[in-house]
C-alpha cells in the first residue's frame, strides 16, 4: 500500500505543479473525489486496480497500478477540455 500512496503523491505533485496545466484548471487537482460545489473545470484521479509483480520468491519487484485521470468540465462538447487533456497526456 505504501507504493500506491507514493503513486498518489507523485500524480498529485506532477499535476498540481505544472505551470501550463494550473492556469487551465485554476489549480484544482483532487485525489479521489472533488469537494461538493467545486468550480469547473478540475482534474481528478483515482486508483482503479492493479497487482504486485513478484520476482523469485516473496520479493515484490513492483506494483502494476491502473489509474483514471480525468478532466471534468461543463457542457456537451469535449473541445473546452482538450487543452487540459492534452497537457495531462503530455505530463503522464
């Protein structure tokens, strides 16, 4: 579980410290669920699942984790979120 906590910390640090992304979302990056009433747009990330990769014996080599990182905005068009999503893609 410490590996997942480290991954969460890295994701938050990477997304919340980028000088290009921050103005697009006004610094709103959340781990898990955004607080009720959060202004749009924002970015949220969640751990979806994964597994330990083990070497020979009980030694864990790494954790293979799957995360969902998404931009949340208002409207029916993806166009307003494209700059945000594009930047997230570049960062990750």
